[in-house]
C-alpha cells in the first residue's frame, strides 16, 4: 500500500510578515522542494509506526498557468496511518505558507502486480508519467511544435511546459535514497592511431591523462594543431623562417653581383 499526496503552490500567498512570499516561478519551485521535505519529516513524526522510514517518490509538474505542484508517493503507509488531508493542508498553509490545495489518495497493488489508485483503479504509472512522456516526445521531435501546441489544454501536459524544466534545470522526479538505482560510469573507448600517423602518439602519452583526452577528442585530420614529432618541428621551423631566409639570400647575392662588377 501507499499514499499519494498532491500539493499545489498558491501563488498569492503572503509570508508571516504579510509580504508576498514568492518572487517568481523558480522561487515557487525551490520553496516547494523545501516544503515537501519538511512535510515528509512531519509525517514520519506523526505516523503510527514511527520506527519505519518510508520510501517515497516525488513527481514535479506545472499547472496550465505554470504554477508548480507535485505528487508525493509515500510507500508502506495507507492514508489512515498518516495525517489526514485537512491536517496536511493546514500544515502546508499555516506553517509552510505554501499551499492551499492538498489532496490525499490511497494506492494499492492490483491483481496484475501494478500500482493503482483506490478510488478509480487507474494505473499510477500511466497517470504520473504522462507529463514525462510528453516532454520526451518534444525533445525527440515527435510532438507537433506548431502554434496549437502552445495553447493551454486543461488537464494535459502541453509542450510549452518543457521550457520551465529547461530554464530551471530541474528534474521531473526525485526518489528516496533506497529507490535510487545505481548509475554506472560511462565507459569511453580511446582511439589508437598507427605509428605512421602524423600524430606523435608517444609524445602525447608523456602526459598520459591529457594524451588520452587528445586521442579521444581529435582525429588525424586536425593533427596539425597537436604536438609534432622531432622532424615535424624542424619542418615547421624551416617553413616559418623561409621568408626571412630568402630575403637574406637575395641580399647576399645582390651584394656579390655588385662586387663582381
């Protein structure tokens, strides 16, 4: 069993000094994260089984007016074992000065082994990930980005909301530590060039780390900007001094001709 708590930011709320609390949408989003963390701590203090730390997931979304709200799934607790909806609403409004609108729903595992809402039997996965799927479609160019795509559509994720995630560099969801999957470090295959390459591999490898970066990031086609071999450096020196050498040689020949005459 689990409990879903949905909290929506009230943009016109004042702080305890009577001043407007929120400066802009990014400020609302930042404060929402703090309010949810504070709420989870209070829920655990008030829970029936205080010895059990819950696993939780938070899914952040934006309303059709751009106001941030979130669905918080608290696993292992039914709504009866937590604060009721009115108590949570009062805490989020009077103590956190953040939300006026709060809803609480029960969640259970159905016969097919998937999480579903108690009151509607709707799959939780389908409901909570609809926004993320839209964002992925936009990012992959599968969503129509014409004029109609940016109009408001009640109850649906519209593509313009992607800009809010991008601008605030915010994640779509967060998990408790035990639900975080380990992420393997990416593995890179370094390019190896043959000995006949104009790139002097041995010289790059003197500084092994920077050498590996150079080898991985560049191709033989742009090797003219890389460290050259001994012969390469001599060749560059000759080319660089060739104009001066020619001038000196011509002057010397001209003086020799004068003396012969």
